[in-house]
């Protein structure tokens, strides 16, 4: 794939004809006019935005015209948030687990996106790369890596888009994302597990959620994610037990999926962040505690009466038309 970067209007000019959109590119041999095809609404938005840079990409037998467009995002504040969505990224079972609650801890819904096909496909690419390396076909490794990267990006785009669409159903959402800085440096396990963890695209998925959520008017913030899956999201206790994907609190007897518990704790930390931004948090901050306030009887009772109630679970399955599959 070859790309040529262009400056607008010095080396590239955008113009219109009745019902058509054209690009005129300056070359040493003269000017070349190319007609751009696509959705009329999208093309008109690009032409009206007056871009300053563009890129022509040659891929196989097709030519693509990439344009960077500046978008004015709405200003959002954490002080007026009404829904708090905690998000937990995983390596196994589910790619994304999210839980939506209100400020009192009442659960509004849950979101699951399975990671089975994602892990299977990445394992397939890993086996293919190992076989090519053993066979000495190093010239084909670059193509395999590119195909895997395309698949990962398409899969993450699909998962994050569905999550943002699900979040639209709630008023003024706050997306709480775990700050996973240094997670790879602190984990040392088997060779197979290290390969999965160190190649997992945590940052890519979070970056997609950030810009997609901001474009929808969400408030997106990375909060401290340490021990979010170990504390009880119902009573805030630390005397818990985890076994695989199961979580159980030995203090209040509450049990649920360990990743769902982590997402609920991230939602609690988002609540504390909002209270701190509004000046009502006191000495309790979003960075130091999971679950409801320890010793706060009203918050604890609200959580106990709501987190085990009727929830709106959404299980999103990846489509079969994911590019690269």
C-alpha cells in the first residue's frame, strides 16, 4: 500500500461540478483530476470543512482519498452526569464488560461483548507466523502482521461502536475507563499468557472509546483501575474470593461475574469523581475506594437493594462481516 500526502490548496484542490465531487492533484507532469465517489452527505461535509491536508492511498487496484476533518465537539462537564458506566476490558471470555448505574448505585443495565472469535483468530495468526518463521518465509511475515492488525482494528471498532450505541439510551453518561498504565510490567506468568497479555490492544480500544464517546456528548475519563475486580461492589469489603470468572464476597455473601463486579466498581469510582468535581466528595475520592462509601448506611442500603435486582443485559455478538476474518 502506497500513500502520497498532499497539501491543500498548494498541491491539491477540491472542487465541485453539478452532482459530482472532484480532486485536482498537481504532479510534475501536470494536473490530474480525479472524481471522488461516496455518500453525498459525507462528501459535502468534507468539502464544506475546508481541510488543509489530504492523502491519496493506492491499495491493490483501487485509489482512496483520505481527508482529515476538524470536528467541533460539545463541551461536557462531569458535574451534571446522571448515568455512570463502568467499563472493564478483558483478555479472556469477554472483550468488554460494562455496567450502567445511577448516582445511588441502582443498576440500569449491563453490556457484554464476547472475545471468543477475537482470541481464536489471533491464535490462528500466531500459529501462522510461527510456521512461516520455521519455514524461513520471512517475506510473508509482514503480510500476516498487517492482516492481523486490520482484523484487530475492525473488531475493536465494532465492539466500541456497539458499546457507545448502547450508552446512548442513558441520560448524560459518564464512561469510566480503567487506567492500565504499567499493567504489562507488573505481570509475569507463563509464556503463553505473557504473549496474550503483552499483545493485547488495551490502549487501542480505550482510545476508540474516548473519541467515539466524546463525539456523542459522553464524559470519558480514565480512573485508577487498581483492585477494581477484588473489592465487593455491593458492600465495599475486601474479604473476597475469585475463582475463574466467578466472584464472591465473604462479608455480605454477594456473588456475580468477576468482570461485572469490576465494571460496577469503576461506576462507583465515576460517582466519586463527579462528587469531587462538584465539591461534595469530602475526603473520599474516586482513586482510593471501590463499592459504596464505607460506613455510609444510606449508600450501602441503596446498593444492596438495587444491584441484585432486575437488570437489562445486552449481549452483543460480533458480525461475520468483520474485515480480516
